C-alpha cells in the first residue's frame, strides 16, 4: 500500500484516477493545483507523487524539485497533454520515474504504480531483513522464511539430537555444508570438533590416509605419523562433502567404521576406536549407481539414515531480500553502510534462474559491491549473465521495470498455482504471502 499524492487540475481525470488507485488499496490525497500540492507536501511524506506538468498556481517540475529536495526517496510520475521532446528530456534530467502523455490508458498508469508499489515492498523487505540480521549473527544458518527453508530447519531441529548418519542432497551451491554445521551446532556434540572434508579435493591415492591417518614410513612421503580426520573429529561431527567422489576401495573401509566404530591407520594393526557422527553430502544421485561400480549400495544405506534435500534458490525466491542483505553486509567494509540496489538491479536478481544457487548469488553480490564502490548497485554492476544474453538491461531506462517484474511475477504465480493444484490457499503458503495478497496479485495480472 502506497501513500500517493495525485495532482491534476482536470476533475474528469483527477477523480476517476484517484478512485481507481484507492480501489487497488492505496491511500490517495488529491490536489487540484500546485499550491494545494505544496500544502499536502508540507503535511505528509508520500511514497509516490503523480502530477500533471502544467498546473494552475505552479507546475509539475516545481513539485518534482520540491520532492527531490525534501523527500528524495519519493517516486514521481509526470503527466501532460503537451508531450514535447523538451519536456520529456527535462523529466529525465529531473529523474522523474515515469513520464506519460494524455490521453493515457488507465491500465498503463496502474501498471506503473504497481511497479513502484513492488519496489517499495522490496525496500521494506530489505529493511526488515536488515533489522533481523542486526539482531543476531548472520552467516551461521540457512537464511530465509520460505516454506522450503522453514521445513528444512524444522527437520534439522528434529534430527540434531540423534547421532544417526545424515545424507544431504541437492544441487551445487545450495548450502549443504552450512546445513551440516547447523545440525552439529544444534546437537549435543556442539562443544566437540566439526571437521569438514571435500572428497573431490583430495587425490584418490591420499584419501585413505586423509581420513584414517598413517604411521611414519607407511608410504612414500609419510615422513611423520599423522592422525586422520576421523580421529580429529572424535566426539564430534565429520562432514564428508561430495562423498560420491570417494574411491571404491576407501568406501569399504568407511563402511567398516560405520559398522564397528573403529579403524586401523595405514601402516599399523592397532584398532582405533572413535565416536563420530557422520554427515555426508552429494549433488548427484548415489542410489542405483552400484551397477557402474562407483558407489557401494550397502554404504549408501548406511549414510542415509536421514536424508535431507536442500531446495534450489529458484524454489525459494521469496528469501532473496534477506540473502541479498546478508551478502551486502558481508562485503561492505566495517563501519560503512551497505549500498542500496536500483530497481532494475532488483529486477535482474528476481528474474534470474540461479543455476549456481546461493553460492552464485553470493558471488554476484560480491562482484556488484566491488564495482559499485559504495554507490547504489545498478544492473551493469552485476555479472553479465544477469543482464541477459542481449544486454537488454544494460541501461536503466531501456527495459522498464514494470515489464520485467510484472512478467516474472505473473509467470511465477502461474507456476506456483500449477504446483499447488490450483488451490489458492496452498499457493499463498508456498509463496509466503497472505491469501488476500495473492488475490490482489491475481486480479492485477488478470489471472482471476
């Protein structure tokens, strides 16, 4: 809901447009000339000013300059029946948000207002995310309030107290190690070590020594005795990321550890007892791959007493504001205020498919923060893939935000309704909005 000041000297335009804006939920103050508009601006701060250019007792540009001086965050739409090139240039120079000529279509103006309303909602979401992150230490949990993340956090809370093995699955970049750390932090083992090993980063010939340790002289290069990662994690949690890359011969030894709670370091016959909770992760399917000889199925069933799947970012886009705010804070120097994002930058972030998930978003925000150098982040500060293959978003005024955001929102709501089987209550829950808000959006996009 926006607070809107509508300034128009022609009552046949002012009254119907004001009523139309009220019908879609906005609070509207009306002014018939420049003097009344100035009086309204003296009394109240508005989110949006919609003004005719040529007015009695003043003009739209005077109102625009007043707004820019005293209410710089307020958006402005200028209207005129005298649509000259010079006035359009002036409007752009004065940073008017939109410029429309009369006669105009009511849906066109309502679409502009809808776009601005969405921008203010995004700003509100960012402010809420900023306040939430300020109240606690960010970066140590899976951020967000979307249904998929809320469900995942609930499952983590339910299984944390157990010592049973957990298999984390999902696409690359979804935060599997973060989920593993959350399980450890919520468990009775939180005071003991959390040890992480990326199986894909350890050479196959060294994997066994990395996990189970070795005696001095056990193999070429073993110049001193070394405890392995299992010993280092004794009493705590061992996280094996990309376990599907583990050599088949090491899988057999891992299976024995899970069965007996003991192992023998390379070069010794001494059995070492350990108490370790194992959490593993994979971004590929492990089940039924035994026929290829790549992963033992008996080990698979041992490591997946509990299996948690992390959702891709495209299925939890309602979490974008808090994730973006978290990364903005992370990549802003201490003592400095995180930069804001231009509407087109938000549109680019909202409309992207994120094949690299949260990790890709983090890198994109880091990229943009460095290039923006403390200024507002605009779309050209983002990596090139966020601007589209044609570079259509390379200029802030080439691709109107109304088109970008409205098309994305309509498509996303349609897809969610399909997933919800047409049930609006369920769709609203999946989108993380109220049923009333969903109904308003359905009407707005003609999906009623």
